[in-house]
DNA sequence: CGTGGCGTTGACCGGGATCAAGTAGAGTGG
DNA sequence: CCACTCTACTTGATCCCGGTCAACGCCACG
C-alpha cells in the first residue's frame, strides 16, 4: 500500500451489510480509511500481514498468482465486505493479493486490535465464523467446478455470481465494470477462450452486450449450464 | 447415517490435537460416539444438517460430487479433526459428503449445542475461526492449482499433503491406505491419468511403490513440481 | 469356476491453451 | 487535427494435455 490518501468519512457497514452494525463502534475507533484508485494494489502475496480490511466503497478483487502472468480471482469484495481476514492465525504473510478494480474507500484495522476484539467478543467471532463457513462453502463449490465443469459452465457461473453480488442497472446490465481479463481470471480460463464462450452465449441468446456491459437475457438457460447433469 | 453402532470410549482430542483440550469437557457431555466402517457414508450432499462431527480415530474424506460419477475430494479428516462445520450458518443442507476411508470412531455433537457453545465461548470460537482461516487458505491454494497447475504437479502436491498429514511408516511409506481412485479424486484428475503420472514419477526416481503404498524417494524434486516457476 | 472389482495399458480425440496477427479506441504530443 | 503508441479487444490456426473409451490381466470371493 503506497502513497494512499487518508480520508475520514466515518461510517459505512462492515463484514456484512446487515449483521454487524452493533460492532462498528468498537472498530470505528481503531480503523483508518484509505482512498484507493482503480487498479491500485492494496497488498500482495508475500507481503507481511499488518491488518484486516473492509470495503467502505468500491470493489476489490482478491486474487492469487501462478507464475508470472497467470492469476485466479478468488472473489470480489464490495461495499461492506471484509477482506484480508484469511491471514488470521497464519504465518504472518499474505497468501493472496488484493487489488482495487473500482476506485473507492477501504478501511484498515490493525491485526492485533482485530484479534483482541475477536477473543473478547464471542458474538462478533461467531458472526465472522458464519461468514467464513459460507466462504468455505463457496470455495469448495468453485474447486469442484474448476476440476470438473467445462469453461462454458464456469463463465455462466461467474456471470450469475456477479449478477447476484452486484445486481443490475435499470437497463438490466450487470452492475460492475470488469475487464475481460478479470472475467477470465474469475472464471479460471484464458482471455481468448472466455471471449469465444461469451460470443457463443450471445449467439445462443443467453447474453446481450452493450459495450463492455453484459446483460443476462436468459437466466434459466444460463443457470442450466452450471448444473452437473451435463 | 444408518445402522451405526453406538460406542462410548470417552476421550480423544478434537478440532486440533493440541489446542482445544480445555473445551473437551463441555463437548464430551453432549457428544455421541459412533463406530464407522471403511467406506461408510457419514452424511451426503443434500442431507439435512443435524450436527458437527469429530474424528476420534480413523480417516474420513470430505468430498463433493459432480454428475453421477465424478467427485473431488476436498480434504481428509484424521484423528482430532472436526468436519461438517462448514454447515454452520448455511441453509441447513450439507453441501458436501463425508465418507470413512478407514474404519474408526467418530463423535457427533448436535448443531444447536455446538452453536450455543460457540456463542458463549469466545476463545473456542476464536480457535475454530483460526482453523477455518487456515482451511480457507488451503482451499484457495487448491483452487489456484486446479486452475493453473498441470496434473503432475497436482499429484505431487497431493502426495506431499498426504505425507504431511499422515506421516510415514518406519519403512518410509506414506501412512495412509488410499485407493487410486481416491488419490485421483484428491488430485482433481482421472484415475488413468494419475496412474500414468505416478509411473512417470517412479521412472524419474521421485517415488517408490510397494503394493499400494507409496514412498517419496526425492522430496525436493517432488516439491519442485508444485512450484509455479514452471 | 465364473464374476466383479480394481489395476494396467494402449488408442483416440477434443476442449481449451497457446501463438500470432490484425483492429479499434484512448490518450499524448507535435 | 493528425500521427503515434499503447492497451484492450477480436479472430484464426495450431498443438497438446489429459479425459474418454476399450480391452485385458489379475486376484479375491461367493
């Protein structure tokens, strides 16, 4: 995290939009806010762990590298979502990277304070626990998909996930601006393949494009591609 | 879980061999022990969630199906390890299956009691939290590997993982009896491919076989296959 | 003795990665 | 306003890893 601008616009909801309002006061006193630009790296695999982050505003991708020029995007964190918490109890080194894909404001809480809060506050720990259990279920599904589901299904799954997480614009387009490269990394496939697959999906009438924006034209058929009855 | 034998041999360590001894008394009072046979299904994807399990003894595979005849083994739980905890906060349906791969004794704690314990006991919740953070890191690494690492590397990684988790016999063989099919499912590849890859590794002098038992003959070279410098 | 499960091996082939090359837009400087 | 560069998008050609299918050997077991 280099040359970030410190801002202090106070509020915003953490961890999960609705469930943790009661703990914000404790955390508020100990957090710092940073403004991040699009594409800005927040932390990188191999960096020493300093704290835990929350997205106040904007979108952050959590990703993991392979070799020099391959990555897998594990998830996107948007407004109200924690990230960097996987570092808890680890070896003090981030095992993943976090990069802003849309400009925004992120909050930072140092790891010691965060751990202390968790140890003292069973309800808070419990909520985080549930969140992590849910992340684990998502991870396991994604692992299974990467192992067995063809690319077409994975792209469909990625689009559905994005729609669910970010919603749609009034015009019906998935409400996130994502480079094709990022969509590919999120699907676990190459740029070119994802491109071709999206074209297929358009020709089959499941998707509609407008510039870079993607709209799901036939949700049910798209969903069917993610099922395992092949 | 059908026609299991209830036994009561009392002790054994949970969650993590060394860290949770102090909480055992509370859980002991509310757990039941079951004897499981090799190959016995403990619960299945789609089953309603009733509780959380611990392995007292034996080995359990946690796996997820794809279609009729494909699966991915997510992890193995051995002595002292919790499983089924991902169901916490979910929709009340197991998203994965658990099957004994070696006969043993498992403990069962019903979900309500387990949740109540977590909510009341911050330290306990914290320990479980750390465990889940570690599982998340492992999952993410595995996802990345499934997306980008060739099968040979994944098999190498699987063997190293097994060695670390189960140790070696005095003769230097990985101390778990695993069908080739399970090894394949754990590596995220097919039976035949894994077979060929293991042959390669033997010819290259990295592995030695004795019946079904596998011994790692050159750990460093094996490890090198799991690195991303390709 | 059959029979069924697992191990073993070869032949085939297709999905998707890789490579290469062309196009279009967005900023930049003259 | 135009040339120039750079990055992202688009598309075709090729290749190969690894999945699929099929066949056979082997041993355990009813």
